[in-house]
């Protein structure tokens, strides 16, 4: 069995040493947490930059495709293809019939 003096000294040592050690450990944990979150933030920002560049290129392609679509689907082009490739012509006014109910 430990003598009362030794036990009292142990409690004194625990009261004196334990708080600074605990505080140091908490500070270290906090520092590593800050480092980790800063690194994660930088990684996510880099990924955001890549995604924004990709979005910009996709938007540019989409605009080009819309322009191409409107060119290919224009009434003048459809009429030219209908006349040239399909041999279609607009009906004469005498060939038109109005249907009423």
C-alpha cells in the first residue's frame, strides 16, 4: 500500500501536469483539424475550377449546336431539299381545295 504522502504527491503531480498536457493535445488536435480542412477546401476549389471550365466548354458547344440546328432546320433549307431531292413543288392555287365541315 502506498503511504499517504506518496498518494498526495501523485495527486499534486496530476493536478499540475495533466492540464497542460491535455491543453497541448487539444491544441495539436485543433491544428491538425485546421490543416485538414484547409487542404480539403483547396482540393474542392480546384475541383470547382475544373467543373466550371467544363461547364463553359459545354455551354459553348451547346450554343454552337443550337446555331447549327437552326441553320439545318430553316424553312428555306427545308424547301430547297424538298424541291431538289424529293421533287416536291408547291401546289397551284387551282389544285387547292378548302374543306369545310
